[in-house]
């Protein structure tokens, strides 16, 4: 994330890449989608989530094209430097410029066809992992680079706030809930008792404090996700999702479904938009995911299949939820609907497993996201050739990473709103605006170098400039719509 070129890593097949992309996209956001579906109405929800899946697919192809363009530019500059070093000391070439027809031009603007070289070289082959921060520094100006990092930092803050709230909420619900199999239709209030005089919201804050004390220190060190930890969390995720879908289908099949969701409810659309954007987020991690794929000839087909599968999965999870449970009783964290209702799940161990599922999976991700955010703060304020004092590097940056999301989680544990706001604002920037400008500026940057005869084999199917501006206009409209809705809602309240 800090924008460095790193090793590609061990290559894997396109099928494995498809599975990794599926697991990357389907995460915590999926657990908040059922309630968002019920709030907005099932017809509106299906229409919007399908359209947003299409938009996310489009910008994913934009990022892949920009990755190929970044690889091409790095390869071109490397060859130019080799030619410069190999040339005679009296050559008219310098490190920064090359003489063409009696005038000095930057290397980046010299047409590739003006140099005799093998035409069989695939300049746009994605062989080096170039993170989005590096692509931003290659194609954006200084203001654009700073805006990129600010947008990414805000998104990561939202991510951490969601994680910091989700774990204590799950622990609170499991420890304070009524597990006597008679509370399936009860929705608790935060002011109600949990342990004698201790209220539920007090218990939530106790668990938040424990969460901070246990996982917060990882922000001060480097943490890396191990292969086995990733496998474990993926297995747990799929056991939980499969259980919830099957249990809801069984209840509906028995005729015990309580859900009667509305067809359309416009007031729920802004929050649904944010949840869906958050739930389709993968653009910031595509370089790490796509680069190791051994055969990239059919990347667009691979991505299409993934998005169709993810769309079907979200629809299945959400539809079974909204027709199985009363819409007014759906929880922000869908797993919690199975903890108190023995009509749906009568095995105590499995009820506790689903209730604590977010605790295990989210807790493993929190240190990774925190370290990523800390490193991006360092990159944003990086000075060439300079180093930070020890106190700033080891104390200040970790603290400004950890404290804000903990404060937000302390003030609210409304996960649906946290996911909605994070997705609607920072998510819109990362998923729509940044990919659109990356692909647009990469095309403008490389066209004078490679000319029109050399085609980027990874170019997006949406190659016309119309699609770039359509994405930007759509993102602008969505931001205005969500902001207006928030202002109107607060005004009416």
C-alpha cells in the first residue's frame, strides 16, 4: 500500500486467482447487506446491487489496464536507461532527455516506433507488482497523489472503525443475550441490563477496551498475514455463510418465514448504496491479487465470472435473510440473528459459533489494516532522503492510526451506518474516481510513447473515454445524493 514495487510472489493459476478475488470481495460488508436489503426494499435492492456490481467490474478492468500501463512504462524507462548507459560518452543523450530531429524531448514522449527493437516484446505484460500508490505517483501530479493517499487513509479509518465496533458488538450480544430459545423476536435496547447493574452499552465499552488493549499494540509493530491464518479465516467464513443460507432456506421451506420485505423504500437507498460499494471493494488490492496469476490472457473473463458469482451469492444471502426474519428484527450484523432464535438454530454450540464468527475473522484483520494505515500516513508525509525522529515514527504515527477509529467505535456501534458512510464517501473515491483517473491519465501518458500501433492487451473492454467520464459523473451524483439525504434526515430529526 505504501506504493513500492515489490516481488510478484509465488505464481498461481487463474482458478486460484478467481477464488482469491472472491474471498477478498466477500467479507464483513456482506453481513450488513441483509438489513440494507430489507430497509430499501427487495426490488430496489436487487436493481441497485446489480448495477453497482457492473460499475465495480468496470473500474476493476480500469485498474488492471492501469497496472499493465505502469509495467509498460517501467519497462520502457529501464530500456531507455540501458541505452543511455551503453551509448558513447559523446552522445547527445542525457539522463533526462533525448535529441530527436534537433530538439530535446523527455524520454517519456519519444515514440517507441522511432527506436529499432524487437517488435515481439510484450511491453504491457504484468510481471511486476505495482501498488496503487506507485501508479498514482507515476500518473498523477503532486496534488493528485496527496488526494489519493488522503482518500485511502479515510477509507482505512472507516475500515478500522467498523472492525473496532463489530467485535465488541458480537461479544456483547453473545454475553448479554437471552439464550433460552425464547428471545427470537426480541430486540434489545442498549440501556437494558446485561449483568445486574451493568447496562448493555457499558458491556460493549468494556469489550471495546479489551479489544483495544489486546489488538492495539500490534499497530506499533509490523504484522503480516500468514498463509495458514488466511486459510483458517477463509474456512470459518465459508462455514458460517453456508450455515446461514441453509438454515434460512430450511426455515422458509417449512413455512416459518416471518419476513415480508417492502418492494421499494427510497429512504433506505443511500445506506444501501454505501453498503454495496463497501461490499464490492477490491480495487485497492488488485495489484497483489492479479500480478501472481500465471496466465493473464483472459483476465476480463475471469473477473466477469467472479462478479457474477459474487452477485448471486449476495442475492442468495440477502433474499434468504429478508424472507426468513422479520425486517424490523434484522440485526446490523446478520450472524446475530441466529444467536437467540432456537426456531432457526437449536444447537447451542453452533449458535455461539455464528455469534462469535466476526470476532475471530475480524480480529485477525484489524492489525493488518492498522499497520497498512500507519504506513500510508508515513508515505503521505514522506520527505525524500529524510527520516522521522524515533518518537514520531514509533509513537506518533501508531497513535494517530489507532485513536480515531477507537473513538468512533466508542461513540457508536451502528454498523450499518458505519459501513454505509465509509462506502459512500471514501469507498466511492477508491472504487470509482481513482480508477477512472488512473486509466484516463495512463492512456494520455503512454500514447505519445507507444503510439497508436502498440495496443495494451489488458485494456478495459470499456475503452472509450465516455465510460471514464460516466464513472466520474456517477460517483459525483452518488456523493451529492447521499450528502443531501443525510442533511435532510438530520434536519427533519
